[in-house]
C-alpha cells in the first residue's frame, strides 16, 4: 500500500469496543479485511464471539439508566461534535471507505458528507423530543404523555455504505437516549471502528456504544436478541436475513426496524425529457456501482422512446472508467467480493440465454479485483432472473412498455417495495403513478431519493419502519401515558363575572 493508505489504516482501531475499552476477542480470534480492488489484506481485526457479545450487551444494559437521564442538550452537543469531526476528517475517512469497500474516492467523500449529516440532523432532533398534556372528554382525568428511550439497541449495518449506515442508526439512538451494540458487516468493519473512535472523542460516555466486529454473527446476535435485555433491533441488509432476525426477535417481542432488499422500477414515459431521464438513470443505477438497495433494477421505458433511451444510456455507461477507486479519474470501482461479482455475471448470462441483447459492456481491468463492466441489455425476457432479483451491480435491463396501466402492474409485480422512479412532464400522471406504486419512496424526475431530512424506508418485503427525517427518532422512543385524576374542588362562591 502507498504510505498515505498505510497511515489511514494505521490510525483505525482494530479491536472490539466494550464499555469504553478497546479489547481483543475473548478467544483471541481475528479476521482479515481485504481491498476488493486488489484482493490484498489491509489489516486484521478482532473476531468477536458469543462471550464478547454478552459483555457488550452487559455494558449497554448497565449504561442505559444513566444515559437515558442525560440532558437532551448534552446528547445533542455530542452528536454535533461528532459531526464536526467527521467533516474535518473527510479525506481520511473517504480513503478508508474506498480501501475496504471499493467505491471511487469522489463517491466516498460524498458518503462521508451524507454520514455526517445524520449526526447534524439528529443533534437538532435530540432537543425536540416532545410530549403533551390533555384532559379526558369527561373532565375527570388529566392525560400526560411522555416519550422515553426504548432501551438498549442492537444495530446491524451493511457493507455498501459502511459509514453512513452507522450514523443513520447511531444518530437517532444517541439523540433518543438509547445505548447500543453495533455489529458492522465483516467486509467493512474499519469505517465503523473509526466512527466509534470519533464518538469517543466527541464525549460519548463509556458503554453507550459498543462495537463487535465478527465473522460469527449468529453466535453474537441470536443470544443477544433472545436474552431479554435488547429492546430494539435496527437492521439493514437482505430480506432473507431480515426474516430470520424477525423470528429471533419474536421470543422477547423486540421492536424492530428493517431496511431490506429492493427491486426498484425506473419508469420513463413518452413525454419525459430524455436528457433528464438518462442523467437520473446514471445516478439511480451507478451510484455505488449499483450496489445499493435504492438502485434502479428494472428500466421500463415507453416503446416510442425505448431505443433512444437505451442507446443514450449505453453510450454513457460504456464510457465510464473502471478501476481501483483510489485512482484519479476512476468512476466505477470493484464489486465487494467474488460472490457479488459471480451473482451479477450469472444474472447477465441467464438474461442473454433467454434472448436479451447486450448493447453496451464497458471495459473492466484485467487481473485481480472484483470488477464487472457497466452493462446495458435490451429485449430482456419477462422470465429473466434479473427482473425478480436484486442485481446489486452495474447492469441495466431496459424493457419497453405500451401504456400506464401496464407499467404500473409490472412495477408492482414484486415482493419488494422500497423505491420507484418516475420520469414524465405530466404532473397529473406523475402524482397518479406515484400514488399507485407500491413503494415507500418515489423519485420524480430524479435518480436520488436519499436524504437525512427525509423518511427512508419501504413497504412489503422491503422493510419495517423509517430512518431519517422527523420520524427517524420515533423508532427509538416509547410513549408512556400517565393518568392523573382531577380533584373535584368545591367552591362556596361562583367566580364573579365582570
């Protein structure tokens, strides 16, 4: 590695964080973190097991009482300081994200900015947790409502946005007064460990955030969820794993937030501005090399403009520069690992075998690294696997449609419902289609919906609950109602009227 990369890695903790102390795994195990562009090992980190998970839960449970009673302004200022540290260290953090995850440095810098904004947003929400006082209709009782932290939380984050998914969960938990056990993805633990160090610097008390890096997720997570002290699970990942975690949460009736898979339709009507639509497609498809749950997965384009759209998109995709994300000028980095690359390749091979035509396939570098070229396909058969699977790669299947009713039916014909994209100049059509799409978010003439100030989440098997926005902190708060009888005072004289 170059000296600057060595320095970036050297500055990151590589042990578990439990009760404010960095510690090795109880059994001494470690695992390697690899650069997906070179397949080289960057470093080794502690591989936590069941005993470590139990200690982390103990620490979170022990810290919950005092942390919940910390002044909202104190919690707010910790998040604000952490926000400022993230911004100050943008370049180093971006390089860290690129090294362990693969995305180009320009995108990694964008992720750091996005991640920091969650801390700034929830710093402001921490002091706005409200309640209320009303009177019952019969006048006999007062109703006092307060909101309190749900309690110790298990936070499980994915590898594709390793820094931002951490702040999106940690931010509202800190603001609400909850303690946490964070389990990052084993492919990308370094961003989470760096983030934990920053929160320590910002003044987060010991035990409030505990981090368990592990390749033994089942040993760590299941006992924690079934043990009765974790009261909230926030998970971002696949629908299959989400279903398993939901079953584990059932025993102790744990509150859950689930941000799961997606199969986003990208709809282009005949009246759309094609320049805007193609630009939106590049954003919705190629952000993070297509490795995003919000990535456009199925491009439905009106038959009258389908060829023109596909040609323009193919030209843009084929011109992208593929290579290691740390190199200047690179626009498309590697996929996360060999399994991710093999999945994308298999989906393309299946579509081609069923009649699809490849009209663009950019060049991928030779040699090591999990690179896959940006690809556009047309004439994709309805039974192609890529139309019913989350591609998670730089591949865009274009399917022509005839009318609005047909495309809405096709768009909704999936178990997922995270996001949909609609391109049209007709406002009535935009609103009608937006209302009819079975998704939690709609991008209207834009390929980017993610924003810390907006509620992020889906319907159907894309998840439960919302992250971000005004409602994001609600996932970490419980309502408590206190009934207060009104004393029936007897007065000997009526109030005077003047």
